[in-house]
C-alpha cells in the first residue's frame, strides 16, 4: 500500500521566500492529508535497484517567522510516495538531466510532476519553435554572422541563454557587440535572440496551465528603467485578464503540453505575443496569484491529481 507521502525535490527551504514560493504553497495546501518529504537533487541515488533520497519530513506554517520545521531526517525509498514534485530551480544542466534519468526508473510506480521524461524532452525555450507564428521574430543560433544580421535587421534585440531561468544573463542590445556575443556563446553555446518588444514596460503576462487547462494569469511589471519582468529582479505583480488572442494561444499550448505529459506549466506573453518561455521545470507564481486574486490554484493542482 502506498504511504500518504508527497516528496518535493527542490532547493533547501532555507533558500526559499515563502511570500512568493510555489513549492511551499503547494506543499502547505496538501500537508494535512499527506506527509511532506523534502530532498535536494544531489541527495538522490540508485542503490540496490532502489531510488533513494536522503532528506527530511517537514511541516510548513506561514504564521511563523521561520516558516518551516524539520520533523526528522531519513533516507526514503521514493516508491513509498504517492507523488513526487520536481521543483528545483534550473539551470537545466547535466545534474538536472541526471535526476530526470534517475526518476525515470520509478515513474511507473509513482506519479511524478512533471513527468521526468517530458521535462527532458521539452526544452523550455526551444519547444516554442512550434509556435513561432505567435512570437516576435526569434533566432536560435551560435553562428556569429547570423546573430549579427539579426541585430542589424531589428536594431533592438534581447539575447538570452536557452537553459537559464529567472531573468539571469539576459541582455538588451542596440547594436552588434562582437566581444560580448562571442563571450556569451562561449559560455552558453546556442543562444536565443529575439526582437525587443518595448511594451514590456507595461508588463508581461504569466499564464498558469494545470492538467491541460488555462487556470489564470498575472502580469509582472518591470521596475523603472528595467526590461526584466521577473519578480526576482524587482518586477511588481498585478492582477490581469487574458485577451482573446492570448487565451486562444494558451489553450493551444495547454492541449499540446497535456499530450506531452506535462501537468503543470507557465507560459509568458509580452504585448500579446508569446515570448518563447514554456516553463516546465519549476513553474512559479501560484502564491502571488492567490494573494492578488484570492483564487487558490494549489487546490486546483491537487484536485486535478485526485490527491
């Protein structure tokens, strides 16, 4: 019989901000029905044909200054769990990929969100090439001449790594900078270049997709003088509705992601255009959406799983 345990594979709770963190929000919602077991990706092993994680059982409490309490530490056979949430932050590096291969061993015995094979197959930015007609002009390349021509054509261009996250290593270029771009390619290999959309100063929109359904959205407005709409970079979240066009595109992507066995995702729009980030590794924003709208999508998350 499966124990009533939800395991969370994530960054240590001491590094998380409970005011905005989605992993804490999801765990807090279900902890009255399930025990929460927390472990770091580096503490995941295969030993004697068993997938084991060295971690701890934990309780969350938003009322306390220290919002979590470690109950007891132990090594757990993860097939004892009912659900496993993959929630560590990218970058999507070899360690991240290795954990998906390890969890592949037990994905038929435990429900894993998101499916580890699907996470590995869906590059958060490259997957968006299916939807280029809904995006600003976008280039994926490490060919310096192609990048030079792209910048010459569009004048203002955003460049970003394909496997990073949270607005890190993003640059806005007004002209071709050979030294910067060569250094960028050397560090990141293939990069994403995109025509700059000036209406980012009005905010982007983060859309929440759960089990193939469009469940809500927030806008994130960059701080003055910034073009980064990530809350970790100082952007301010506001409540927002989707336009007819945004809703249509969101439903299309939601349907495709469900076919790909992606249960929980976040997609982003700027000025009604998809910006090419299909977040499947560790989507965030549910706590902020709840604070703005009063709608608890953590309840939807677990209800759709029939937890």
